[in-house]
C-alpha cells in the first residue's frame, strides 16, 4: 500500500468522467513537468491535439501567474505545428505583463502531421 499526504487539487482543475475525478486537460498540461514532454512525447502531443483553443489554458496560466509554464507550452505547441496557438499564448501572457521566454520541451519534431480541426 502506498500512502501519500498531499493537498487535493482545486475543484476547478477537476472533471468527472465515468464516475472518476480527473484533472482537466488544461490543468494536466500545466502540471506536466518538462521531463514529461521528453519521456512521454507521444502522450503529450496527443493531449495537446485535444486543445481546441487557448482560452481555458490561458485562464489557468494567467490565474496562477505561470509564465515559465506558458513559455514551455508555447514552445510545445509550436513544435507540434500549432504556431497560431503558441502565438496566442505568448501574446496574451506578454499583454498581461509577464516576461515570457518560449522553450521547446521536446527533443524532436513529430514524425506525422496531426490534423487540428
């Protein structure tokens, strides 16, 4: 048995699916460490492909003042062929007064072009 004492995530970061409480997609991407993008690149790209627009992601980034994470996500989206979404993250965070440095957390480019409709 594994015992862990940690604070529960905020309810606004949770969704319920099939009776399970899960992190929302946006919250999960924000909580993902740089190592996650390196060691689980396919999973990270699949999760990012489910993001339709940056609004929910930006709300959480701005609310938490997550400029470093915003730079990492902008770099990840740009690497995955979603430059417009990366630009929106960068523009919005900069307009809110955050100094943003875009960093690409991946070590390679995707082998296949994913459709982002």
